[in-house]
C-alpha cells in the first residue's frame, strides 16, 4: 500500500514535471528587460506584453535589470531555467555590441532566439542654429573642423557610438565622443548646450524636433525615416553599406524547447502586427520587423561579426 | 491657467479620488516598512493601470510617492530604522526624541513637514515648472561635479565628534561606489571576476543592511519577551510650546527651497535633499549642539526636504522628457503607453491630464495631513507593543522580502547581511554610517561628471571653475567647509 502510494506520487510528479507544450503557458511569465523603466526598450516591451498577455491568457511580470549597457540583465537572464516562463526582451546592443568592448560571461549561444519585434535607426541632431542642418552639409562641416565638435552617445563602445563612428570613419571625420548614461542624459546635455551634437534614439529627441529646438540631419538607416522628414538616410548620402540599426527582439535561455519557441514566435508575430502596436511604434519612429527562430540567430551572428570588424578598426 | 480648473474637475471624480486616497495610505505603509520602497511598489502596480484612465494611474503614483516619503519617517522616529533611503536624516533627531518620550511630537512634526514640503513642491511644479526646467539645462557635467562635491563637503558636519572616523566612513562609501563597470571606459572595477558585481552594489540593498540590521540586532540583544504595555505605549501628547510652531517656519521655507532645487536636477534625488536641508538647518541654528539630540527642527528639515523633492523631480520629465529618477521614469513610461509624448509639446497635447497630475501631486500632499498622523499613531506605534522576540524576526522577514524583490537575486540577501554585520560593529566603535551612504551616492556622480567635463573641455581643468554656476558652487563648497571651523574659533575666543 505504502509502496504503491509512493509510486503514484512519483508518477504524478513525473507528469507534472514534463513540460506540456500544448498547455503552455500554464502560469505567469517573467519578462526580463536589461534596461531601466521608462526607456525605449522598456516601453516597447511593456506595451507588447499587454497584447501578449491577452493572446497567451497568462500575466507577464516585468523585471527591469539595467546596467552596463544591458550586460547585467543579460548575464542574470542567461542563468534562468529554459522552461518558457523566463523570457528576455532586449535590443540588439547587449548581444552584439557590448561583448566587443566588455568581458561578458555570455555569448550568442547562451540564448535561444525567438523573434525580433521592431527596428529603428539612431540619429545625430544639432541645435537649429548649427552652421549646416542638411545631411551632406552637416558631414562637410564636421570634416572641415576636426576635433571641434563634441557628440553625446549612449556609452563607450555602445551601438550608437559604433553607428556614428562607421559614418565618421568613411568621411575622415574627427568628432569628440562624450559617453553618457543613456539617451535621456545625452538629451539633457545636448539641450543645455554642454555638447554640440545629440546622438541616440529617435523617440527621445522627437518632441524637441517637433518643437523646433533640434534638427536632425542624419539617420543611421539606409532608408529615410518618416518620423524625421528632414533627415537624410545613408543611401541618399551614398553610404548605404554603413547602416546600423537599433532593433528589438525576444529571446529565451539556452536550450528552450523548439515547440515553445515556434508557438511564442507565432504569437509575437501577430501581436507586433496588431494595429494598436504598429501605431504605438510609429509615435516612437519605429517600424515592426519580425524575424523568427534560426533566421534571427543568423541575423545576430552576422551583426556580431560586422561590428567586431568596426570595433577592431576603432581600437576599442 | 484655465485648464487647471478643468483639470481639477477631472481629478475630483470618483476614480482618481479613490486612487489618491488608497495610494496615499498604501504609500505610508510602504514607506514605513523597511525594505519595501516606493519605486518597487509603483513599478509593480503601474502596469496594472495601463488599461485604466491615466488620471487613476497617475493619482496612484502621486499617492504612493508622497505617502511613502512621509511613511519612511515613522520607523526612523520610532525604531531608528529609516523606512526609505531619504529618511536617514530623520533618524538623527527623530529617534532621540522618541527616547525622550516625545515620539508623538516627532511624528506630528514629520507629518506636517512632509505635507508642507510636498505642497510647496507641487505649487512650484504648477506655477514655475517650465521656467525651472530651463534651469535644469544649465547644469552640465562640470556643475554636477560641484554638486556632488558640495554634498560631500556637508559630510563634514555629519561626522559628529570624531572627524577621522567620519572621513574613514565616507572613504568606505566612495570605494563601494567605484565597484562595477565604469561607464566611461567600459572597464570592470573591483568585481573580482564576479558577474553579479558588474552592476556595482545596489544602494538600497546596502542601505537596508547597514541601517536596518544594527538596530534590529540591538533589539535582539535586549531579548525582551514582553513588549510595551498599552499604558506605557500611550503616546503622550506633548504640547507645543507657545511660538514653537512659528519657529519651524524658517526651516520649512529653507528646506522646501532646497528640496525643490535638488528635485529639478536629474540624478540628484530626495536622499541628497534631506541631507542638505538637515545640514542647512543645523548650520544656521543658534543651538547647534542640540541637533542630533532630539531637536524637532532636525526632523522638520529632513522631512520637508525629502518631500519637497517629489513634485519638483517631475519638472524635467514633464517639460523636457528627461526623467530625473526611477519614479519619474515610470511616470514617463505610463505617459508614453497612453500615447503622450513628454516634452515641450506635452501641455498642448493634453493640458487636462498634465494639469491633473500636478493637482494630484498637490492633493496627495494635503492628504498626508489628514491620513498620516492617524496611521502613524493608531497603527504603526502599536508595533512597539510586540515583544522584541516577535518584532525582530518580523522586521527581518520584511527586510529580506524587500531586498529580494529589487533584483530577484538571492546574492543580494548576503550583501545585505554583510552590510548589516559591518554596520553593527561600526556602530559599536562609533563610526557614523551616514557618510558611507553619501559616499556611495555622490562618489560615482562626482567621478563620472568630472571625467565627462574634462572630455568636453579637452582636458582643460580651468573649465571646472570658469562657468558661473560651477564657480558659485565651488565657493559654496568652500564656505560650507570653513563655516563650522570659523564658528568654533569664534566660540573658543568668546569663552
């Protein structure tokens, strides 16, 4: 009798322990964001989480773990259990840029790519009284005055700095990089005139462009950006190959069940294309962009290799 | 200003009103329980309100934020355990008042001062907010460097009787502050190969350990099985002397000003505001020696300062889209989720919502007067009736839960425990603990700012002194350093 009870218990435990993909998710999911509350990555992920909660029928708890360009959050997340209940909503930089300059404990193999969600370009902006406010003129002005101008960026060796330096290198421009704690701090110092050029995300500076205090001559994507009508894309300047984007994706820990990955990727694809979400992205100068599973892994690897070249050339 | 009337009408509807009252009460509780803090509470609750009317969500933020800043004073006064980082300065005089049997008076002073600081700050936000936002922009890396140095100079006044121990303690804080990845070079410092140290030590984790554990251990030493009887607990209503309330007015005005000034600077925060206003109150008082021994003005200064920081810290986020602290960042994300864009256009986009949020900051400050006092004496003071053997484990459980929730890492519990044991022995040898926390906050701020300023000036240090605001701050720092020395020389001559 006792033996059979034990056996029954064991059997029950075994059944409970086997992840039943069909029923996934059965409880709430924890979503780690490697950035502070209120930033671009955070608001994009939180808004998406609301739509995903409805689609999955489970609540999603958000955990902000910021610091060191996202590597703190990524390092903490890589230790999570690959059961589908711990997910990671990040932008590309912690995975592809940060490892170039920091000695991090993780690699691309520490994660299971699920799906990318949206993308946007970085921008360089100046005050409206800057000598040149169009793309070509702006680059000429910088090239003609080596070492004269300072530009704010999101942190040493961050994607934003690499995006700017790729453009500067090809035009032989020497501008002084001033690293700040994030786009908000960069904005504060740009608006106060402590640095000459703002470098960072479009959404942060957008209200000041609309108010007429800032003008953005350049975006770091090949194509122009509808939210910033005055800014030149790199294709228009003949540097389409220097494109650097900021994009966002959701990943799981290493070893996540492929069926869960496929299920989540499909749910995410639908959620990202929800008209509400598309409209929300538009206000931040972002567009939906879904790349799923292994294709996403390939994209990460390609970007990692490309940036490795740039940062080597920069001597970072 | 018409839109304030519309905004008031929108705020005085059932949803926002209930949200404000409920959140203010909740905020007082969160502030009063060591380990739980407003940032965590707002971060957890705000996403739940995304589908509701934004004024409900923002009313909740306002209530929790203002309520908790006052709530932090309650355990500071009753148990010498600061409920929030911003209420450390409240322990300096609040707990000595309790020891003298004046707990009820200290709580009353804290309650009024919190409300007054909050009201002054909200009025500043509503009237001169956009103007103050311009002031925010005048502060670049060079100015931030001097603010940090100015703050550190004020440590000199807090070191107590033994300056050497005070400086030791501040140096320890500075060293702890250098841990983690250096944001200007990307180098890891003092991480000993541990990935969990890459982000440095979390201020709140260290603070909870350092400040809450030693008093708890001391309570445990007494091994008290009875607790206070209801009769002994009866908080005596010590009447204010005639003119005593009027004598607080200069402190209230000064501390409100300091709180607002610190509030509009992103990154400075309520912790510094409370320290600076306590310091200013002590420096300008005639009876300096009574500070630290239960002077109600010390409580008034600290509590006015930390509440006056609140609404002012919303100025840069609403006017410029630049959040100065985590609560402001959460407000920013709530506005963005509701499709609004904080920044110069925000007022035109939705004046009723913005005006309504400002009204809510004001109304929740007023609510503290009505709710705060009763909560403190009717509810929290009763905890002292618990015998030590029950009180000690209860507080420790709360501390552990609070610390664990911050990052969800068990290692933080060990950090807290280590900080607590260190704090216990440091107190035994009379090393003051406040300079450690100040060093942790101000050290990184000073270091990063000065390096950025030098990058911008291409390595020319004269730029640190030639700008008008940085020069003024440098002179103020010198004065703060010289003032106590000059005073003591004059005193010894007179004697």
